C-alpha cells in the first residue's frame, strides 16, 4: 500500500512550509504529515493502473471518501503527469465500482466478501466486492465531480470512457428511480442495536411523498436519513448534473444523456425550491437538512459533507447567497442540535459520534466557506491544537478534551485540513 512521494509533492510541501514561516510551524508540520500520509499509506496502484484508496483505519474504499482524499492533489495534477494519472486511476476504479452496484457506498479491494455481507438488501452477483450497501446520493455525485474537475484542470478525456458512460447511465437511472422511492427495488436492513444503521418500514425508510427531489437512504455519515429527501445531497446532485450536461454537450456529444441530465436537474431543483426552504427561530428563510414532502423537516446540519454548510463549496450557490448565510448562521448556533461549544473548540458534530464531539471535517468546511482570512486562521489554529499530538486529524474530538477522539486514522479529515491550508494561501482547487 502506498507510493513513493513524487518530487512535485515534496516541492509543494516545502512551499507550504515557507508560506507558514516561523509563526505557523505547527500548520506546516500537520500539512506535511497529512499530505504525504494519504500517498504513503492509503493509495494502492493496481496492475491495470486503477487506484484503490483505503479510507483509513477501515479496510475498504468509500466512493465519497476516496474523492475527498485525492481532491487536494488536483492542484498538482495540472503540471504533474504522475499525479494526474493517479487521479484518473481512481476515477476509473470508482466507475468500475458504480457499475458493479450503484446503490453501494463502500467496496473491497478484491472480491473477498469482507464487510457487511449479512445485511438484508438485494445484493447482486457482485456481492463479494461490496463492503457496505447503504445507498447515499453523494456516493454517486463525488466521482462525477472528480472526473469533471480533473478534466477542467488537465484537459484529459481518457477518463470519459465506456465505463464512465455506463456508470453515468446507472447514476441517472438511480436518481430517476428514487424520485419515486415507493416503487424502488432498494431495501436495506441490518440486525443491529443502532437504529441509525438500518432503515425502518421493512428496509424502505420513512414514508415520503413525490417532490421532484431524489431519495437517499443514508446521510454521508452513513447514518439513516430521518425523512428521505436529504437536501444538501440533492443540492450536490444538481451540481453534478450540470457538470454532466457540460460533459455530454461539450466533450462526448451525447444529446440523449445530456437531455436526461437536464430533466433531472430541473426536477430536483424545483423540488428544493418548493420543499426545502423553511424558517429558523428568528423567522429567516433557511434550508432544511432533510424533508419528506409530507410536511416534516429537520432543522439541523451534520458534520459530514455534503452538508448545508458546504453548499458553496460544492458549487451549488455563491458564498454570499442570502438563504445560505441565514442557514450558515443557524447551523453554527445551538439551534442546530449537533452544534457544540467547549473549552478547546466550537463547531458541528454528528449523530455518528458522541455528544460534544466536533469534527475536523466540519471545521475545515467552515473555513472553506468564508472569505475571512482571520476566520480561516482561527480554524486552522483549532485544528492543529486539537490533534492530540498526532499531527493528523481525527473523525471527531471532545470539545473539552481533544485527547478523547474517534478514529486514529481518518484520511478524509486529513485532506480536508490540507485543502483549507491550501485555500488560506490561495491555492484553490
């Protein structure tokens, strides 16, 4: 597992060190550790040049995590062919997996039947490849955006091969099918004492009405959705559908797939407009986290991306959008049941981790969605001061005792820290 650190990466780490200077040596130390850790320990280049990306201390590859893990290297892919090839290899691996089963969120390196093979769901013949089959919209969005961004940075089109096109067909089919979830074949149940790991109603999830949005069984935390239409994931779907419209109109010239993407984008956006907006306690318009189309909605945000906090980062809206700013203020307050404040930090946590645990991913996203350099600096200081001396990020940590944390090695969080520090110094993805 892992590759030798490319020269371009060593050069860039040195550049970041110089930018940090004497006053922020702790920033550069954590950057060097995190930026090289993913290459040295998480990546495995296979014989066909495709790339398997270990999520960290769980021996599987998540479609979402793997994209976020490699995303900061896009900056170097513009001038380094090796880095470009690594990202292309990951894209091809992701679309291989999507073609295996577009409802699965995490996969094995080989057909070894590792993971949650006893879940009650409609596995197909590729069951042995699947670590977990929790359907999450964002699992299908992230690989599309990675392919699109790689094309934008490098101009390479070899990633848009037959496997990519077939994967996109499956993505569009799933999104359309899940607009009418009651008629969907997807079911998921797990024998567990943890309610968040299974779906109610015999694996269907909470009842929903048709809204135009597309249904998701689980959040990007891998916890079950409360109401079915996960708003930030539908926002992400709108973004990647727009990216697919570009790819199929400007690069691949497939009018049929372009039209299918246009129709889905329009329908989902109308659903967001009609059903996702609610009011906070002050009466300001904000976005709900998830809704069911029957009048129920959750006013909250989770630490995992896509979340409401990430809307401009994903490309859904501008950073100064009025509803976004109202939503941001609300989610970074105690009106959000997963917002915590303590002696060492304040920010957004998750139902996935204990109370009073905030997530470095959410802190990094808070920094990536503000224009304030002083806010970015504040958050960077928090991130390095709460790493429990490891020089790496964790999943979540106790706001009153950062030595209490979950997950020793969580590569997604490491790379979100790197992306924020790059952003602080003007190195944009």
